[in-house]
C-alpha cells in the first residue's frame, strides 16, 4: 500500500525537522567549543549525528513506501547562548517540539488506519522519551552546579565520555 499524500507531506516535514535539529546541535557544539567546553561540544556533535540518522530513517521509509522525498531549506540556527544552562533549556524545549511533531505523524497514521506507519513511528516515540529525559537531566545538573566552575568541568568531562 502506497503512503498517502498527507502522511508523505508530514513525514517530509519531519525529515526537514530532523536535519534542522542536527544543524541546531552542531551550532551548539560550536558554541560550547568556543567556550572551551570540549566535552559539551563532543556531546552535541554526537547528538547532531544522531538527528541526521533519524532524518535518514524517515527518508528511507518514504522511499520504501513509494513516496517522493522532498527536501526543504534549513534555517540557520541560533549560534549564541548566555550559558550552558540556557543552551540545554533550549535543547529540552526543542525536543518537546519534536515529540509533538512525532505525535502528529502517529495521530495521522492512526486516523488513516496506516498500521505500517504507526508501527514505524513506535521507535521514534520511544526515542523521544530518552531524548527529553537526557536534555532535562543535563539542564537540572546545570541548575545544581550554578556558578561552580569545578562542577561545570566535571559535567564537561562526563558529557565528553558519551559513546
């Protein structure tokens, strides 16, 4: 069964959103590295690569379902933050937005009784729980650290160890 035009359009928007997420996280990596926080930068580069992989999963799904892939322009992301905390608060807010977009795909697929797309999106629903939890946890650690530069450098080391 070929993918509906509506689902195809929503998934194409999601591809753009995933690539834009990667672009945002790459901008954050550059910000952190400019602040001599290489561990934060490394974490963000890995996050950017993960977002690109998510985009490619959606891309492949469209191709498998016989739908056209339509790539759109990606807006330049924000490039500066007042603090690491502000950056991770932005990450958390962004991940909440992405979760909402994933839910829109699920809801549209359910409405169309497209069981294949509902099944396909389950992985992304589960992934967003992890994405939100990670962003929230790091933001909460940064709140606890406050102005303690020692704590910031310990967290930088912890984030740099991300596999």
